[in-house]
C-alpha cells in the first residue's frame, strides 16, 4: 500500500491496528522551537528518531537531552534514537529552530527499559556494477538484541545516483521452517518505509510481486511517500541522477531477528552482490 505525502498534523500515518501492517506503528512529528509533543501507544514499543533538528526527550521521567544532530536533511549527519517501552509516556521538546521526528513502533506485550542510541551500526554492500550499492544505518539493530522486543529500525541509503535496493527480491510474510523441527527459513515481519530523495524532486519505484512468476504491482514513490508491506517480494529503485533514502520499520510476529526468503528465480544473485551476506546477518 502506498500512502502519498500529506500533512498528518502530528497524527499517526500508520496507527496501531492498521489493517495492512498491524504489527507496525509510524508517525511523523513536526515541531518548532519550544513546542512539545507527548504520546503513548498501548501495546507497542516505539523508537524516536529525529530526521532533522534536535529534541529533548523524556520517557516516564528519564531524560535524554539533545537527541538529533542533523540539520538540512537526512543526509546531513548520522541518526540517533530513543527506545520507548510498550505503553510508556514519551515527550519530546524541540530545542532547535524546528524539527521533524520519526516515531517507529512494533507490536509487543512486555515492558522493557528505555535507552538512547547515540551511535548507529553501519553496513555497506553492493556495487556500482551490480546497480545495488547502498549503505544501512541500524538504529535498533543487532547490538540492541537483548534490549528490544520485536522492533527493528534502520535507515537505508542508495550510494551514488540511481540503482536498486531490496534486491535480490525477497519477502518475509510467513513464519515457516524446513520440515518438522527444521531451520527457520522465513519470518513474518510487517514493514513500513518512508522515502526521501536528493534532490527532493527525485522519485523512484516500489515493486510488490505477490507470487513468483506472476505480474505484481508498482508504485511511483516521491519525497515523503510511505509504503506499507504486508506480503510479497518488494525491491525498489531510484531514478538515475538522484539519491534515495528510506526510513525502515520492521515488526516481527513471533521473533525479532528477520529471516528473509529470497525469490527463487533471483536467489542465485546473493552470490554475485558484494557484502550482501553481511547485510542479511545484521537484521537481528
């Protein structure tokens, strides 16, 4: 499902109980200096990530001052985040001239402890030759495995101008194993993206192929587009001459580590794309 950019007035773009991605929550909060925003999401753990600007964050009385170091856009520095436990009250106050803040969430049933992330985990893979060159900044990733329930939060960037992400085509819409008691071969994770382009008049394409070997859907994505993925293979691409970013929320049904199932007709290309196996291993 594609949600075109709109002024959400600090109300959730993907609310709890969303029909397409019930395991996800997503909000964009925009504030000016001195303005505050408070929220609580029962049944969901969340993560506060400034896209631009700086906020003071408080979670149930625990303070995390000066979160966010980016100025003009999401290419202007590295991400920071604060983990907010299930149902906890969180408040953010804008301390820069203005701020745009992403709030990511995943359904979960246990209350953990809040914490901040000031340094991300970084992965770069692919190549210009294979048109798959990109980098990933994990905010809630492998390093936070013992501190988070079901939520994975990352930022993905194309490297260079033009190219593909999410390839070889993969999906993660079913919890399954190879035979009785076998290895896990796929996990059910709902996924939500928010896209940005540089320059911001750039655009791209989000594919969604429901079944191997059959035609699927395609969405024209622009700066600010939100994509919700419940099932199917889902690579995306950016037009030549533009850079693409997407904020990524993954919520697992039964576990946090993501196990992707690669489309059989393309799976052999895992062996041809430099560094992709390391990328796959970091979604834990």
